[in-house]
């Protein structure tokens, strides 16, 4: 039997325009090895990674975290099947770095807000105390 390409396979034809060349090569290898079910799983992982990226851009970090966790679970299944998932892991690591960056930024912002309120409260307290001190003189 000849090599399966996008001309004679629906899965490859549909995914050629929507996936990156590295993902498409992985799909092509899996389909030619007769592992079309794993190729469909790679497409789902690729979609989850894209969805996580879009969620981060929309600042929906909980949704992004959930999507990337699902993608990691599915890559574990692919790893057990001895599929080459190096590029998928690279993409997942990139999304995780973005999540950590935004998480640390939001923590710093929360800390600044809390510190600001702390300073305002102390200022109000000292004004009252100073006012009482002046009345006693």
C-alpha cells in the first residue's frame, strides 16, 4: 500500500490548513503507521493548547489552566503509546510559562493593593490619634 497523504485521507486533508507543519508531520507519521486514533488525539491536544493560549489572551486564567491540564493528561496517554510528542511538550511548556508569568503578575498586583490599603488605614489612624493629641493640649 502506498504512502497516505492529505490527498487520500480525510483527517490529514482537514488538518493540513489548520495545524502547524510540525504537528502535521506528526499526524502524517501516525496515520502512515496505522495509528489514526492517536492522530486524532494529537489534534485534540493541539486544539486544547490553542484554546489555552486564547484564554490567556482573554485573561481567563482558570480556563487556560484547565485546558492545559487536559492537554497534559492526553500527552501522557500518547507517551505510553511511544508517540513522538516532543513538539507538543514544547508547546505545553510555553503555555505554562505564560500562565506562571500572569499568575506572578496578578500576585504582585494584589500585594500592591493590599499594601496601599494598609498605608491608607494607618494614615487615617494616625490622623485621628494626632487630632486627639492636639485636643488634649
